[in-house]
C-alpha cells in the first residue's frame, strides 16, 4: 500500500487534539521565532498546515515552498490562505521534487514515518538543500522508557500503517539521527510528559 494520508486528512487535526490536546501544535510553533525575516523556507510533510497562522503572526516576510504528498492535506493547508506576511507556493510532491536551496527547512511529525534506510536517504537529501548556516526546525515524537507512552506509540504506528500505509513500524531515535549529520543542535524543548519534542539545528 502506497503512503496516503488522504483518508485521514478530514479528521487529522481533530484526532490529534483528542489524543494530545494542544501539545503537538505547541511543539510546532515553539521555535518559529528563530526564522529570520526574508527567509526562503521549505516545509515538507506539513499536513494541514495548522502552524502557518502562528508563523504569519510573527510579522516577518517569508517565501515558503510547502511540499506535501497528500492532495487532501494540501487542500486543507491551502484553505488557510491568504496570509499577510507569507508568500507560499503549495506543491503536491515528495522530497524528490525539491528544487533549489533554502535558509530554513521545517519537518514537523514527518521523519517518524520512515524506516531507518529511508530516513537516511531523505534526511541526507534535505540536508543538501539546506544552505550553509541554515536552520532546521524539527518537531516529533521521542523514544521514552515510560510504558504508557510506549504503548501509545505502538498503537499510533499500527493505526497509521493500516489507514495510511506508512512504512515505519516503530519510532527511531530521530534527534540522534539528525545529530549524525553535520548539524549542530542549538535548542530543544519537550512536551506531553517528554513524549514530544521540538528542536533547532543549524548547518555548519
């Protein structure tokens, strides 16, 4: 089954809020203020784009490429326009469709969809499109030793493998993987009892 979030898109935000409250969106918006004005930004796998309003409210002019593989998710992200400060090119596609280099890359709850082999390919590709001294904003789930969190992650992966056909079956140590690239971790903050975290990385 090919990965496709079209089926879940209409209820994705509702489902997220029922399980995690506002914690996932809090993780997404935590470090948006680190993006300089006039940045060229790549958002990949941004889903319904719920964080875009918060980014627009920063009052900083930016050019975004919003790359999303689900046409239904992309439609919902587009519906949030127009914005006062953001110029957004909404594109249907995957990392294979990326063109050009960017000052900022944003991956929110995207890298957790992939196996280790695919993650290496995707993250390396994204890294190549990040300009020197560019920043990578990353928010996702964390591996923990807490039983109920491990149980919740297992249910989550089972659900999305059945409904959306994601290839991953378990959560990898995503921050460690990014740290293995020539990226320096500048900041981090945890949410939802340590199960979710937001990070800022910089390319040297």
